[in-house]
C-alpha cells in the first residue's frame, strides 16, 4: 500500500515525521500526532506550511490525499488550547438561568425583605417563571436527546462567555420578575405575548428535530440543504423562532432587561445565521442561491 511522509512543524521549531497510508484521514493523522507528542487530539489543528493561502485540514473525515498536498506534505501544527465538550457547555450555560430564577422565586428575605415570602405571587409573574424555566429545561433536554454535534469540543473560553450572557441576564430578569413589586401589563398583552412564546417554542423544537434528522450521526460533517417548514424562507429558522419566543416573553412580562436580552440574542444569532447562510451558498452554489432564502428574518435579512 502506498504511503506518504508528512513533516509537521510544531512549537519552538520542533519537527515530527509521520508516515501514513495515502488513504488515511485527517483524524488518522491527528491520532498519530497525538501519540507522538502526547497532545490531546481535541487541541490539534493542521494547516499547510506555505506563506500564502495555506490549506487548512479542518475536516477530520476527509483523506489527506484529497487536499492535494502531494506525497510528502509539510504541515504546521496549531494548538487550539484547552477544550471542553459542546454538550457540557450547553448543559452548564442553560442551567444557570433556571437556577437564578428559581432561587429568586423563593423570595429570600435578604433580597426582597421579610414580608416578601408571605406576599402572593402575581399570576403573570408565576407564568413568566414557568415559561422561563420551561424554555431552558427544553434546551437541556434537546442538548441531551436531540442535538448531534459535528465537532466534539470547543475552546474552554466559550464556556465563560456563554455563561456570562445567560447567567447575567437570568440574574437581572429574574429579580424584577419575582419581586413583590412586579407590575404586569394588561391581560390582553399577556395573552398575546404568551401565544407568541408558546408557538415559537414549538417552532424552535420542530426546527431542532429536523436538523437532527438531517445529520446521520454524532460527529458527522455531512450537510444538505434543509427543506420544508420555515427553512423555505430562512437559513436558520431555529434562530428566528428563538428570538421571536423571547419577543413574546418580553411582551408578556414587560421587563426592560428582557427586551435587552432579546436584542443582544438577536444580534448574535443574526451573525451566526449569516455565516451559516454564506456556508450554504459556498457549499451548494446555485442550488441554494436559487431558493432566494434570507439568513434569519424572512424577506428582509
């Protein structure tokens, strides 16, 4: 069987030579390099050792030969830094908001005063607590039973960024929501907000189930053009429904920080959606472009 000799430049000028069969994958190369250097396989990334437009070997399932680097390629190792599992990050970041709001709902006296625990909850505040916790419980269950991740890990730093967003907003939304001083909007506004929230939570779940069914297995990078439902109008309807559900929650509770939470979430998800949208265009060219979809807001963006 034909082989290729691969030279990998590491930190501090170190060189590692790896000999592999020509049909070996990037994952095979990572495993061999991990054995030779004792580096965690999840921290390993390679790119071609050239000055201009280096090729990145970023698909573990592809053969090294398919990158067209020749029989004796020279690569550069990049340490991706400390990593943490995608599923772990999701579970931790979604747990925080539930914890904060649930603790606020106990109305501890050091936050709300001695009389707070005996003051009846406004029904809209209770509804808001239930909707908030049900949303994040849904996200936890989706993380465990629905999502299939194409990559096993992400940088550890993402854990702190993601938790800062969810946990901090949980803290500043939960306090006024659970406070005895909470003043609800009109019943009509509450029912409108609740209807938007409930329908969009269901829409978000449907999108997640559809995306999961499109991926053949955990770790697979295979992709196809999503079809059906709101996918006919936008690249990432799961984000569309996510943002819209928080619009509904904000209308229902009329908490200023909830509107801010929704706006910040929209800006971040719009960025992710546009990157996904461009990724579909690059991968499927005219087959995707002719569909005239937008990224996250139907007909607009």
